[in-house]
């Protein structure tokens, strides 16, 4: 789950990771008031779940409350399009108003769980404020990594090691080490999957601040963080994706026209790959999951059908825990409720496949049955 | 022969009285697995599926000689269940549970270091050894047949697809291992490839990877140095959009390594026969074995 910058910064502050003075506003008048509180000048930042805000005109340094109010009028209630959002953009409902900070040095710091190390790993770099993937590709020597053993946790020497790796002035070693220690505490306490500070700023007046803050939360851990789960802003998410998450199915909308419904993430990806290999494009990724019920299959199929781009549908079920007859009933239920006016190709194998196919044949639905994966993809791609 | 599990496996099921645990424990037993016990805290002293249920693994091991576990405990309690099984020094654990918090698994995997327990999963279909009629997992047993091809995969149903293609072509399997789809897990490709390489019953290997992380590249390095048995491979997710499953900072560590094309290139360079279509795995293996 993604958080807004203002939410992430509030968490940073709670765990003692220093952030610039600031607060969030929802109206232009509020923006002006917040700017007056910090002396008139400030930075106004659109709160959206997408990178590239600055280039897209979502961030501005303003010299007066009036300028801030004008800027807010042009942003609030509108949609911001960045290189990460797609042409429809994302809504801007809130603006973060912050003090202007004097920058002496811009650094980079993040913590992620690194699968090959099987621990949380700090990634820090002197090349702050830049796209870190680019830094990793072009000058990997500028990146320092540090793995934290979960049994001993974060130790003071690790903070010194990171500070040294960043060539931080020895006079600032202590606050820098504390910054990293608190960032790690925050990461563990919130069950984050990612915490990123870019840039991490050393100010002209000698403070160490998280000028930007990103936190990604582990969805699987939200059950023990009710307060964090409440921070979700569904306005930032694709409407169909939201519907899918409510139905607890794994759905990602894509650009093609072959809608597909599959059980299991690997087989779903493989089915999409095959569609592409045959010269078409998948309209979505949809994994109904292992132990799906008839209702869940039905909900998933309705979500797939509600995407207007879908011109044909391919269902690929390899029954394991999910029985094919259950899947068939879900599909039949969905079609009986909403109808279907595009070709439907179905391949079923594994647990109760015969029974499932029989139900489909006897349902009166116009279904194209395929015997194997190859045939299914061919029939779906050629269907018109 | 085969790897990880077999005739000498004595299985206990953690969460045996739950719906999924009960259903699959029965399927495993029907397939031929020696099911000896169940563990559900608070239900010790009862009997389920004809085997005794215990409150703790320690008791179950003492009374039944169980040496392997299959875990169906819900995500909030699953890490603790794995730790309990490792603490009892079981030889083998398959954790089927999906949705365990990543930081829980970080602790679990660290605890397993230096211990004798082998964990497969979590979020995996388990392991099946058709030759010795032993299944610890949720895969449909009837699509498998005994033979000499080892299968290792990060996926569940895609593995069934591959296995069915093999069986359709009368190519049997020595052991099929689903290592699971989670970023932090007990067993990686390298571990399983090493076992298959040393297993006299395994002549060839099917390896199915996915986008994200760099487990496939680690496998490629290992294969290049150590494995002379033929391998047929496929990477799922070549058509998946970037950035949707991997967090921004997560992508940086592996850099471009997370893409399907990078993984395919690495495995090809290691001598693996890569197929571009998941529908061609069976044919490719038949060709490798000279059956076509």
C-alpha cells in the first residue's frame, strides 16, 4: 500500500526522523494560512501517488501566501498527469505546505527487503535527488549497501558506517546515525516494504532532513496495523483495481484487448505471455487465486467484463484447490447477470475439469472450448 | 529416489483441523504419504482423519516420530508455526500459507540458518515425489507420473501446467518442487538444482522462473559452474508491465535483473534450453531427452 508524502512525513516525525516544518492543506485559503504561519514563503507540493510531480507542475516554491493560494487554485480538484500516471492522471485533493530549506548537500537513503540477502537492506548514495536506478546503472560505485541482521537489529556502528559511506562531515555523524537508526525503527514498526528518502538533505544551517519521504507498506502485514490501513486513499487508484481489491482478486488493468482470467499468478503471467507471443495484447492480469469460491470467480469475471477495451475473453483454469466446476458456475453466474457480447474461449484442466466443461456446454452460453494452452491462446487471439 | 521427501517421510500437518488443512491432509494421505499426526493448539488429545492431534510439535514428534510438516496455519500465526517446527528439528517443512508478512519471514529465514531443517515456501504448492508416492502439498496428484525429470518452479498452477505437459508425453517426474512466490523464502532455485544435480534418479530438469528479484540469475551462475544435466526453462511475466509488482526502491538492487529478458539471457548463457512459450515446455523436454 502506498502512502502520501504528508502521511509518510507524519510517520517519520513520529519515529524521530527529521522532516521540514510543514502541514497539509485541502483548500487554497488553507494553503495561504499555512504559508503565513511559516513566514509567507514556502514550498507547495501536490499529494499524489506518483513520481515526477515536479516536472509535471505539481510542486512550486512560492514567495507569498497570495502566490501559494493562486497555485493551489490551479491544482486542487484537478488531475495531475506525470510520466508515471498515464494520460488520465491522478486527482489532487491535498497540498503539502513546507518551509523552504537551504540545501548544502543532497543525498539518497532507502531501506528495502532484499530477497537475495533475505534481510532489510539500507541503500545510500551521495548522488541524492537523482533517479537512483539511473545511479545504480551508471555509477554503481556511488551506492553503499548495508544489511541489518534481524536478530541483532540496528546497531550504532551501522549508523556510523552509513554516515561514513556518505562522506558526511564528522561533526554531523551523531545526528546522521540517529537519523538512520530511527528510519530503521520506523521501517520495522510499520512493516514497511520500502522507505525512501530522496533527497536526504543536509541544510545550510547544519540539519539533516528528509526533504521527500516515501513509504510503501506490506499489504500482508496490514492486519496488525489498523491505523495505517486507514491511511489508504482509494481516489489515487484505478477504479477497477479498487473493485478487484474489494473482491480480493489480484487484478491489474493493461492496455490490450484480450481479457484473461486465470488461477494462479504464474499461470496468469504465462497466459498473458502466450497471448502476446501470438501477436495480441492482454487487457489485464487477473489471478482469481487458489481457493476461490463461486462468488469470487463471479466477481472477478464481472470486473474483467466491465473493462470496455476487452474484445475477447480467455479463461484458463488449471484446477488444483480451485475446482473447475466451481469456476464454471462463477462464470455462468456472471454472464447470466450482465451478459457478454464478446467471444469467450475457455480451457479447463485438472480437478473436476470434465464437470466444469459439461456445466458450460449445458448452460446455453456461447463458449469456445479449447483443449490445451496453445489452442486456447490461438482461439482467443483469432476470435472476432 | 528423488529429493526432499519419500518413503521415510512421516508427515504431520499444522492446522489439520482447519478446512484447507483437513482437505489437503486427506488428499496427501490418499496419494500415499505416511500421515502420522496433526497439530492444532487447543485440540490436543482428539483424533482427526484417523490420526492423533497434538497441542505442540514436540509432543507429536515424541509420540509419532513425525519428521516432516505441512503448514496451513493462517498468515498472522504462520511464522510462529514454522519456528516451532524448526525448533523441533523436523527435517522438512512445506509452508503452504500465502500472505505472511515479509518481515516475519526475514526473521524466520535467519533463525533457520545453521539448523538442519529444510523449509520450502511459504506461499508454495509444496513437493511431490511420484516414484515414492509421497506428496506434501496441494498439487493434484493424478497429473504426475514417476520418472526422471525434476521440476522446480516459483509458481503453483504453472507448475501443474508444465507437469501435465510432461505426463501427456509419457515423461515422468523424479520430484516436483514449488519454491513459492514470496520474495523471502526458505529454498531457492540454487538449493533445488544442487539436490537434483546430485540425485541419481534425476536425468533432466524443468525450471520455471518469474519476473522480479534475481533468483534466476543466481541459478544461472550455479548451473554454469556445476550442472551438466540438461535443463529446459521458462520465465513467466515477459508481458507484465514494469513497476507494478516491484516497489520503486526494490527494483534498484537488482536493477535490470528483474526483467524476463535479463533472466532468459542469463539462463541461455548458462546452457539452459529456454522456451518462449509456456505451451512448449513438454515438447522441449521431449526433444532434449530424444523422445521426439
